[in-house]
C-alpha cells in the first residue's frame, strides 16, 4: 500500500546581496572603461553619472564615487559628505596635482587615480581599498585618506606631507622632505569630523619615492581621539 508523503515546502529563494556601487562622475570614456574593469574584477558595480545627477547622492546609496579633480569637485564631495546616506562614502579623485587634491583634504578625499591611467596602478589602488568599499571592516583597519599633515621634528625643524593611510597605530605619508629613519616627530592633522589632533610618533620606514611611515607613541593618550574617530567612521 503506497504511503502518503506530506509535501515539504521548498525553502524561500536566497536573496542575492546587493553589490557595492561606485558612481563615476563625468569621467573620460577611456578612463571610465578602465576604472570600471578594475572595480568589476573586485566584484564592485559602477554607475556612470553626469554632474547634473549629483543630487542622487542625497537620497541614493553609493559605496564610493570617482570624479575628476581638474573640475570643480568640491560641490559634489560636499553634497555626498552632507548626505545621511553617503556621509562615509569612499571618494576617489582622478588626476590633478597634489595641490589640487589638498584643496579637498578637509572633506576627506580618500585616494587618487593618477593620470595618465595605467591598468596595473589602477588595479593596485582598487585592491588596496576594496575592503572599505565592500564594508568588510574587520579585515581592514587602515583608512585610506588624503589630508595635509604638519610634522614637527625633535630638533625644531618642521615640514608637511600628505597622508596616504591612517590607523589608530600610525600612518603612511608622502612628502618632498621625508624625515630620517628613526626620527622622533609630532604630527598634527584634521579630518572631516575630527578637529585638529596632535600625536607623537617615530619614523619607522621610508622609501625612495619619498613615502614614509610613522608609528604613533602608545603612551600618547591623544591617540584616543583618533581611535574614536576611526571606530565611528567604520560604524557609520
């Protein structure tokens, strides 16, 4: 005698996770194609937008955006930073000089694609920042951000450099005059929602391309302000 088998409802279909999206603002066609391919290889979608579409940043979520620094980029960056949806968006500049990039340092410009674009360099930049774009923060503790950093050396000399990455333990920078290896320094800088902070540290590495690294003094209690900012940045 056949046995009746109760129908078991099929499990609901799995919902595909929405891909991270990067807005490309008025990029030249060749640049847009290369940047799109670099992000695509990291599993990140790109959306081409005109400057006239910038208002979408106020109500539509994007994980990152790329825009030319030779244009008046400040208004678009400010629009994104002032939006509840995109206040922590990862912002890439395209081209422009170091001085042009520094115009937007208070708005936390994160990284720059140098022109003329080279595929290997563009891919390296995307891979080094993809964890932030994909919100995989537990595996990525360094924040790529470009801001002007004032450096005071123990002998009284002073210089400035541009930050490349910042963490609660130290920072990497690039400047015209890299301090000597082992130099004791005090750095000061400000970020989007972090008023100027001062932290003691030591130069622990330097390269021929004038980039160098500073490890913060673990006994300097002023580091806590930076640590709190990083936690808030990642959790926003």
